C-alpha cells in the first residue's frame, strides 16, 4: 500500500512539473510578442511651446524644432502659446505648462525661457532665439548648462563685428542708428556688442528705444537726418514691426542692416547671420535626445548657430538707392 501511494505521488508530481513547464513556455512566448509590440509602438509626448511674439524668425525656429523631432521619429502634440509681447501673459503660459505637467517646454525667445525656468525646475526646457543664455542667468555656462534647461543661442560671436566691419569698409556712414526695446535683456547685450564693434571705427551710434511694436515706426522716423545707416538687431519687439522700418528706410534711401536672414527676405538690405529654422532644428535635435535617449538638459551644451553668412537683398538695395558693388559677389550671397 505504501508503495502504491509513493508511486501515485511520483506520477502526480511529474504531471505537475510538465504542466508548469508547458505553462512557462507559453508565458515566455506571450511576453516576447508583447515586448516586440512595445518596441514598435511610438510613444507620444506633450510639448508646451511658449513664444513671446509672432514674427517670421521665431515662427521659422518653431518649424525647425518640429521638423527635427519628426525626423527623429518622435510623435508629439504641441500646445503653442503666444504671449503677444506681454510679460504677464508670458509667465502665465509657463505656469500653466508646469501645472499641466507637459513632457518638455520649448521656449522660443529669452523672455519665454526666463518665465519657463521660473515656473519649473523639474520639467526639461529647451530654448532657442536666446541671445545671451549666461548673461540672462538661464545657464551657468555654455558648456555646462546645469539644471533643467539648455538650447541654442541666436548670436554668433562673429556676427555683429563682421557686419559693423562691412558697414565701415563699404559705406560712408558717420552714424549708425539702432532701434531696440531697452526692456529686453537680449537687446541690451547686443547693443553693447555693437558699441564695442564701433569703438574701432570712426562711426558713432544713434539710439532710439521703444517699449512696444506700435512705437517702432516713430522711432525709425526719428533717425532720419541723424543716421547714415540703420541696424536692427534681433530685438523681438522691433522685428515684429520690421515693415515700418523698411518703409522709412526705402522712403529716405537709408541702408537697412538687420540681424538675421529672415529679415533680409522681408526687405532688409543685408545681414551677417543665419536662418532661424536652423537653430530651431538644432534645438529640436537636443529635445529628441532628452525625450528619446533619456539625456538630461545639463548634459547637453548650449549651441551657437552653425551656418553664418553674409546675405544681400538686391531688390532692397534698389529700393534704398544702394549701388551694388562687383566685389560684393565674393563676400555675400544675393537674394531678390
């Protein structure tokens, strides 16, 4: 009897072991299929976009940013908010993104980046169209941003000096007029760089400041008779109303130099710059590394514009009474 019980237990144990083995094999196959499916499935991210104003340069940067994420295979939904130049709106937008817990904030301008960083120290922030990230206290240094923020700057160290040199060598300009919003930190930095570049020449600076876009035309008109050339830096307030400056320049035959290539396409005479779509794209590549590869913003150094060139608008030259010199063909690219 005892032997029969032992035999029965042995058979039962063998049967149970076989069931477990079969069950284990089935489970492994199911998990394997699920794992493969998960890898093939695209994850979608929610990105909050904060932009201080609308104008072609900033809009181009946003399009470049989106294209980089698309090229990286990232599926994303964008909540695009424009502050219309109002700092209160700007901060509210950033606070709302932080409260919503978006996966990443794309800050398109210095004021937008400052508000985003003020709103959150946890959500990754990638900026572009920022003139002086260190001076604005967005990052500790270009190479080591630290914190939850990094991005691309819209100022190349050679851009302003090279353009001032071109004005000095190619035009008989005793005074260069500038229009800017003194409340924009990025503009103050650029004006100081213009002054430094002018210090090595015989040219002087005539300044006209504005607080909003409605004042831009009057500021431009105030420079008529004072300035032999006008230089519009990458000031968001002024660039958003650039057409009014172009009109004053055309009507009074004053060469209009601008800070970036999008403004040349709009009717500025010349710029030593880059396409904002490019720096937006480079910012998008950084965002992809954060979202897709798990990089931290602090691990990604801030980048300068990569493609710097002198571009001249032939039609604008005609409108402003500027005779194109043959030697400029070796220095610049031309657009109509």
